[in-house]
C-alpha cells in the first residue's frame, strides 16, 4: 500500500492526500479503536468537530479538534455520511466545519463511516433491528439474573438508564418493519419466539401499528414483567381492537388467570361458543357488548336496528340472559371475553 502511495503521490496532490486519509483509518481499524477514539481521531485529522451517532442506541458522540468532548450546542453539519451495515443504515457521521467543506472532507467522512460500521459490528449493538432470539429471550425470561439481563440489554444496544417496554406481536408483516414503525428514532429490537413476535423498545407509538397487526403492550420497567403483561394483553386483542395496552385491562386481566378447563365448563362461556358457531351472531354480540346500545351496534354493523334487535333476541335465548339488563350485558361481556381468551 505504501509503495503504491509513493507512485501515485507524484500524479495528483489530492490523490496523495486521499491515500493518506485512507491509510490513517486503516491504521485505526487495525488498532480496534472504539467509537469515542474514532471520533477524537477524526476531529483531530479534520481540525473541526466530528460526530458519530448510531440509531440503535440513540447515543451521540461529538469531539473537538483538541481531543476533548465538544461542548455547547452542535453547529449545523457542514457535511455528513450514512453509516451502513449489511445494506441497512445504522447511523450517521458528520463534520461541523465553519465555512464550506474542504476537498478531503468527503474522503474523511467516507472512511469514518466505514470504520464506524466496523466498530458497531465488532462491539455491538446488533447490526439490524432483528436481534438474536437467544439474547431477547435472556432479557425477558423471569429466570434471568439481573447481571445477565443487563449485559444482554447492553449487547442489544440499550443503555442502562433507558426503560424498556416489551410488545408481543402477531403479524404477517416482518417484525423489523413493525418495530421501525412504532419506534422510528429510538432503540428497538425484534425477534420471533415460537408463534409470537417480541419487540423491545424504549418508546412505543401505539398509533403507528400497521393494519392487520395484533399487539399487546407491557409497561416500561422490568422486561420480564413487561413481557408477561404484553402476552396477557395480546390475548385480549380482537379485529376491532387490535392493539391493547396491559394497563387498560384493569380487573379484566384477572380473567387471563382462570384455568382453561374451568373457563370451558362455565355455562355462559359454553353458550357463547354456541353463538360463535354462527359468524353473524358472533359479530352482533361483539358489537353490542362493545357499545352497550342496540342503535350504536347497528351503526357499527351497518345494519338496520330492527335486524340487530331480532338477532339479539335470538342470542339472548341462546345465552339464557336478558341482554337489555345491565346484569345480563355484564354476564355476556365477561363470557365473550373469556371465550376469546380460550382461543378455541
């Protein structure tokens, strides 16, 4: 490489400078420097503030030319470049040079981006939104000791001071796409566990879940507890209510603890199962239990209220309860919810 540089140096001063920049970063990569050292070296080389940010951690590193941390508000980037790994953009590098960029800034940023990607691959976090299922399982398992859980979270790119929410997902869409939608600018990791997808996220935009996705959201805090809550909330999702946060369930969450055989043997639940054999009747019961009003149920079903009334009379006879009475509506709602939890 040095022999090649000697031959090319006589051809063009810019080429000689570019080769020296390339050799500078090759040396840094051989020394296996970390991101702060990479930013410090780049700031010194460029004689201006240099910055690195990885999307997976949300961490920003800014170094001044003297090697210290850049203080004060950041200046607008004079030039920047994406950090890519396996064809996915995982971060950004930039220079904050007063005035216009100099000719070699583009070469410097290109090599800085390549080096930052190599550091991210070597030291973590995981290179994409999709994560190692074994690491994710370690994070959410109730049997994991806290030291191992903290280490797994760090390897996945979550800072120790960031609360993590767990989301249980059933979706035909790729999990990384769902994760990117609900948490676009903060750390988020996804992995399949059995027939359920797991998302670990620092924030969750509930409104951003795409159509067709069913999701249960656990509270922030201990990931093991959040995972338990997320799985419970997922069981309460329906086509009309595809996203459920555990905190919204309140006392209804207790129904998830009823043994399955006990639930199946309950007369009201068995009656709902008979109603469910006719899809139109099931839809009518669901709409009526959701609204508590014949006319609002009719609007929801796009039917005349007299048609809904006839269906409800038949359903009431099957259930053996008076749906127009508060007590009957409560029994029907609890039985319907319990039947859904069975997933039969």
